[in-house]
């Protein structure tokens, strides 16, 4: 429902605020349009959304073409995000998987590996959450089934999170 979705967005915001206050990193990942969303999200956090402020550490695991193609060719595409989280992630960091179906094997595996090594996990998906649901500390499942509509809500969602996060961390009266 819409109220469940709103509550999950608030939970994701709280996880990110807590991680950033503790000096942790965000790793975001997905395929296709969700890959572009992961990159867009990280650009807003490292760069800026609305406020002039220091950079927040956020890495899209979809941008290293040499690694993505080598690992997919030599091993398997299903582990491209899990492998990077294993190499880069540390307990207390946040892994944010994006998949409109919730069933992308590489996203599911990335979230599973993240949990195994102590990262907090956030999922952004469509109705029901799919297979990634069980691997997410916070699951933001848009209550829709059509991929284009889910992607549109995903954009509004991560923009809202970026705006609220900036206000919490850097807005008037903040101590960051």
C-alpha cells in the first residue's frame, strides 16, 4: 500500500542518515534503467542535490566496464555486484539494490553478499519485492507492476531521499 511504501522510504532515509553520520559508504547497483538510476543516485550524493555541501561517499557498482565485462566473461554475470561488494564493502556500509522485478539474480546475489559481510541492505523494486525482498533490511516496493511506472516512482523516491538526507545532514541547524 502507499502508506507501507512511505514508511519504507522513511526507514531507508534513516539507514542512510545513520550510515553517513558514522562515516560509511553507499554502494548502489542494478541493471539497465536501474543501473542508470544507481549512477544518478550516486551522482546526487557525491555531487550535490540542492544544497552546497561536502561530498557524500556513494559508488555505483555499474560503472567499471573492464571489471563488469571481464568478470562476466571469465566467471558469471550473476556475481558482478557481489564480487565488488566483497572487495569494497565493509560492515556498516550500505548496499542499495535496484530491480523493478526484484528478481535480477546479480542484484539478489549482491544484497545477499552484502548482508553476509555486515552491510545494511536497501532494496528498491516493484510490487511484492521478488526474490530480493528476503535480503533487504529495508524494502521499498512500489505497489505497481508495469516497469515504466515503477521506474518513474523510483526516480521520485531517490530524489526525495536525497533532498531529505541533505536537509538532515546539512540543513539549517545541522551539526554535520
